[in-house]
């Protein structure tokens, strides 16, 4: 299996896990803050979409021979996420889901069309294309699928604890 095929497979698998975690979400709780700090489920959906778009941009620059133009600095992440949070709060859940689907499809297509020799290309920020694909793609979906599962598992555990306390009375 080629490196591209492996990366695409991992991206698809982690996204499927993220979508499976989303299926656990009670629709009434989609905009309730608290999944990650004051982020809601809707906010997380927009967040993963944005970072998939970010990776697609890096791939596009690499493909165009302009990898040096990719100057993302991890010191910018918090500010970028804060601006994104304001954007996500203006979106409907359906719009957030559509954005994530479009972002994933574009990311996957760009990755599939990538010349495998470009995976080791150092971009303007010092990361390789493969590193950007990993941290903006599968690792990101995995991280936030875990947040969703933890939030809803904690909520279920809290409900179980409350039920047990009522039964003990």
C-alpha cells in the first residue's frame, strides 16, 4: 500500500469514528457549550472543517510549487480558533455539517491527487506535507471524536450516578 493510500485510509477511518461519535449527540445539546471548554458540538464540527480546509490549502500550495508560502505557526492556533469560534456560532448545525463534508471531500481529493514525492516536502513553516496531513486530518478527527465520546460518556455516567442516588434514598 502506498503512503498516500495509507494516509487516505487513516483520514477516512478517523473521520468515520468522528461521525460515529456525532451520532451519540442528542440534537437538543448540539449548541450547548462544554464539549471542549466553552465549545459546543456544532463549534467542533466547524473547527474540524476549518482545519481540513487548512490542510487542503497546504496541499494546494505544495502541488503548485509554492510550499514555502505555507507559513502556519502553532503560536497562531489559539487566535485562529478564537476567530473560528465566533464564526461557528453564527452557523446552523446543518451548515456546519455541510461545511465539514465539503472540507473533508476537498481534503481527501487533494490528498489522493498528491504526488507521493511531495509528502516529504518541507513547507514554509518547517513541517512536511505528511506532518500537516496528519495533524490537520486524522489526528484532529481522533482528538475531537475523543472529546465527544468523553463528554457524552460523562453525561451518561452523571445520569447513572443520579439514578443510583435516587434508588439509594
